C-alpha cells in the first residue's frame, strides 16, 4: 500500500520518533487480543463443563486457586505493559543528537503556519507544508494563535498539543524522502477535520534549494494584468495575507509569497490548481464553512487580473 493513502499513513512509521510507538501499539493490541481469546476459551470450557457435570459444584479450594492464578497473571501482564510503555516514552522523549534545525509551527483556526529561520535574515513563513531534511532530528516549537489544537504526523512522531500562551516542543525525523501527512487531532471547531498539513522530507540538497527559494521575496509582476492583479490583491486580500516584497503584510492568514510551491491549499482541503484557487477565493465559505476567509466577490476583470498575479507567486 502506498505510504500516503489515508488508510496506511498511521500504520507505517518513517522515523525514529514514531517506530517504538508503532511497535508498542501493535504489541498492546496483540496482548489484548490474546487475553480476550484466552478468557473466551476458559469461559467456554466452564460453560460446557457445567453442562456435562451432574450437579457438582466446584470445590471451594479449586475456585480460590483459579482466582489467585488469574490475579497474579493479570497483574504481571499489566505491570510488564506499564514498564514497556514507560520505556518507550523515555526512548522517544529526545532525539539521539541535538536538532540543528528548529521550525516554529503555529496552529490557527483552521490552518498551520510554519516559521523558518527565526532571528536570521533568511527567515520566512509558509503554511500547511513543512519541509525537513531527511536523517536529521528537527525540533518543532508548537504554538497556538487561538484555541487548543494538536500537531500529529503519525508516521513521524506522536501527537503534541498546541496551547495558547505556551510553547510545546516535539521532535520529528524522517529516514527517507517522502510526503507524510499530518492532522490536527484536538477538536477545535467547525473545520477541525479540514486542518491537515504535509511534512515533506527531502535530501539535504533538495531541502537547501527549497529553503533558498522560500527565503527569496516574491518576483515582481511583469505583465499589465499581473500588475493590476497585484493592486486587487493589496486592496482585497492584504488585510489578512502577506506577500513578501509587496505592500501586502497581513498577519492573520497564510503567507502567500510562494503560494504556487505548495501542493495543497486551505490546509489540505484542495489541490493547488489555478482553477481550485479561484474557486476557493469566490467560495471559501462553501468549501470550508465558517473558515476565517470570507467569500470574495470580484468583477470578472478583477478576477482575471488577480489570477494572473497569483500565477506569479512561484
Ligand atoms: C478576512 C481575512 C481574509 C481575507 C480578506 C482574505 N483571506 Fe485568504 N485566507 C484567510 C484565511 C484565514 C485562510 C486560511 C483558511 C483555512 O485554511 O482555514 C485563507 C486562505 C487562503 C488561501 C489558501 C492558502 C494556503 O496555502 O492554504 C488562498 C490562496 C487565499 N486565502 C487567497 C486569498 C485572496 C486571493 C484574497 C483576496 C481576494 C484573500 N485570500 C482574502 C483569510 C483571508
Ligand atoms: Cu485544530
């Protein structure tokens, strides 16, 4: 099964922070199934044994011994499971070496902002698509802009809540290049289910190229349509959205500087095609009801110009 299908993505582990948790999960499932089967067999034995017997009751002593054996075995199994769980918690608590890279991820109703290079001139912000280099532990600092959300990339690590006013930390590491789906796992309102993201693990060179491209400001619009579209954008969109290198500097919505570089838009809701983009702008409230982006009515001309401008945000 391909790793990225919805059915498979939580059944695979792709990094050292996730693997011990996956093995733990399967082990506990196997233990529970085993206990159920054994109890079932004992129960059946008891039921049929009674039927065959001619009115004898189990002796007091035999009953006591069975209770004792059951108690001792259950206690030992539960204790072993507890020790194993605590051991796994300790193993995944911190990476084998200090993470060289820190990404700040802020959860919003209902999307994710990822900030890179904080405190450096190379800093930039992107949304719903988090790139990391393979084979490197990456520290993720988790914040929330509004309510409690939870950051979860099942193939890479366990879940961690994002709590307003607090910074939570989590580390992720991918063994090989790939796209690993993530999802908010703390109910946070109407569009909680449409609050997905992707972690894209790349070879160090590809990652460096991506980083350099993201750190650049947007290219200036070169055609008449695109230039007019930029005016439309500044007037209608810049209150919420930013495009670095332009006058648009809104902070409460995804940074759109390199919008075209993303595979999906609206937190995993739509694939990023020019058609879906215009559909989203006109009907955000139909596609993602109650999302914090309103439906935006544009004249056909403005719409065409805006599309030409958005097509330059590569
Ligand atoms: C009132 C604030 C607001 C205005 C005005 C606004 N947006 Fe948005 N926009 C948002 C929010 C919030 C989101 C994130 C929605 C979500 O995914 O839940 C968003 C998402 C988007 C996305 C998807 C980005 C991504 O990477 O997922 C695009 C594209 C977009 N807006 C384009 C526009 C354009 C173009 C305009 C102007 C015509 C505009 N928006 C006006 C708030 C706004
Ligand atoms: Cu959420």
